[in-house]
């Protein structure tokens, strides 16, 4: 029987602190994880447990450790705030059965969560998460004596890995200056400390711990990233690098303080990895990400695999075949040769690496890609509407066929339904532009809350704005 409160989604369970995210429920979640490890993994390998900067995270992590240890599973408990990718790296490096991270990632400050990381150092497969859910509310085995809880510093080996992945010498010699924004999250002063050691000019904001995340959600998108753009311009930086609450996602601003969306970041990194590195493997992208990636892959003769929305799909591919990199719309980008996991800190270093190697600001790198692969502009609108209206909009969208109607004066050319309903549209503006991006509009309903997300990509910011408004009007029509 499903638990009335705890639901393990693609990456774990989240809840509002002191409402449903209580010590009792956290212990219940930890017991289910322990029961899963006893049933399906080798409990003697132990569990790694880490936590972020949110209110109560350290105490919740300790509670998880005590529950897990009571079942006879040894625990390696972080001795301080730990970025999620560092914990994932620790799981794999130490050969642990799995890992738990107390974090709610980019959610507002009143939220916290329990993420589960599998033995391979990435998000648990859907089958693993379903198995954990099946143990909720059931007692796990009890050991005659609790297993040991050892406090561990997961950072040194993780830092060694990301620092050897990027070319730090090239960054150090570039003469470039960077803005760094940890959004009061688990990234803290990690990038700043690396740059300080290298003698790289930089300015850091929001590197201190503040569980209230004053004025923002720790999500590296507009409007929360604006303070970084201001700092970049005020301090004459060549780019701004930003990580989210648990440092597994990346955001950025260019030298003019303009937000650089995750699609452009992914495109810059992919272009560099193929052109400069020539690393092998296919490329994956989520259904709601930019089609510029398809054009970059086509130029370099690489297979591009499109999948559903969520990093779990990237992780699945990385466990099945050779993948160069994979990513999603929200700034989660991963390299298989590092981890089957998102890593905002690594990607921030790699962006600096690309800029240093090309001798270009981030804005110039993005502009050059727009010239080479055609102008691609992107936007998203989140509609908080009742479930009935949300589901009705999707039902009406699913019924539409090519030629049935137009959005913002653009007739439907074809429809795809991999994850939501995506309309490819005939945009007359594209005929006037060289190598223009395809125009599309995607409607996708949240499976867990009264929320409809509307995404669009087109060849100009103006047409994206018109398409998003047309999508909004369609969704709100009864």
C-alpha cells in the first residue's frame, strides 16, 4: 500500500519542512532505503550519507545514519556540507551499496528532501525507486549491534577528479576574470578556492551558508541569477558561473550580465568536446531541450538520442552504452567519463576551460554558435492551474493534428508525444533567416502538482514570446 505522504520520484522524496518533511517521515524513508539495500544490494558495502545547506539538513542526515546503522549497514556520514555530485562520486569510489543526500536541490527554502544515489554514482533507476517505495512503512531488519557510523570528508577525492578533468593551467594562464555564485548552496567556496589557488581573477557572491536563501530560490535561472549578472558587469568579468542548491546544476551569465540558458551552456560544452577533444560516444538530450544540439551532432557525425524529461533517462543510457554527454533543460549536464550524474561544479570549470582555450568571452562563444548553427532562442512559462484544467489542456492538445489550427499564426506541421505534446510549426519568419531554428511549442503536465509547463524554441525572441503566449491562451481556454 502506498505511503500517504512519502513518494519517491525520479530522484527521491521532497517535502515542506515541519509539515510533511519531519524527523519521523525522514526516518521512515531511511528505513525503506535500508530495507531495499538488505533485499537487493550487499549491505556490508555500506551507505554514504551527505547533506546540503538547508535548514536541519545535518540533523536529518544524522537521523538517517542512525536508522541505517541500526539495521546493520555501515554508514559513511559526511563531516560537513557536501555537494550532491561529490557524494555520488564517493559512493562509486568507495564501492558503497548506495548513498543518501539530504537536499531539496533548487526548491524554495521551506523544502527539504531525501535523494537516493545508486552504487554506480548516479540517480537510482525507476525500478530501484519503486522497490524503495515498496518498503515504506515496513520494518527493516534489526542488527544485534548497530553498525558503525564513520564521519568522512568526501571532498578531497572528488575535487581531485574534477580538477584533473578540466585544464586548470589553461584557465590560470587565460587572464580571464569570473563571477561565481553558489546561491548559498552546497557549492559554497569550492570554485572560489580553486581559482584562488590558481591565481585566477574572480569575484564571489552568495558563497556563505544561509538556509533562508534570502530573496531567491537556489535555482540558477532568471530571476534568481540576476545578482550574479550585476556582479559580473560591476567587476568587469568575462562570465558568471552559478551552481544550484546542491551544486549538481549549472547556470551562467555572459560578460554583459545577460542570463545564458542551460541550452546554450550545453551547446558550448558539446561543441568544444567534439571539436577540441573528440571524445567518443553518442549524445543524449531531453525532449524539451534545444535542437541546436542535433545540428552540432549532425556536423560531427554523432548519434543523438532524444529521451523523456529527467536526468534518470540520461543515467539509464550511460549505464547501457557509450555516451559522451547527456543533459536536460534545467541545467543538469553530465559526462559519462566522469560520472553518470549531473555536476554543476565540473561544468562551471569546463565552461571556464572552453573560454580559456578559445580565448573568447562566454557571450562571444554563444554568438558564434548562433551564427554557425542558426539563431536558436528559447523560453518557458509555468502555469499553476487546477489539475482539471491542466489535464484538460493536455487532452485537447493530444487531439490536434497537422493542419487543425495555428499557434501565433504558425500552422502545425507535425506533432510528437514522447513526453508531453510538442507541436512543430511553420514559422514564416524562418524563411527570412539563414539556417533558422525549427519553431516548436511543448505542453507538459506535472505528474505531482497542479502545474502545466509550456516550452518553446524558435528563431527569434519575439516569436518565442508569441508562441508561449499562444500556448498559455490555449491552456487556459475552457
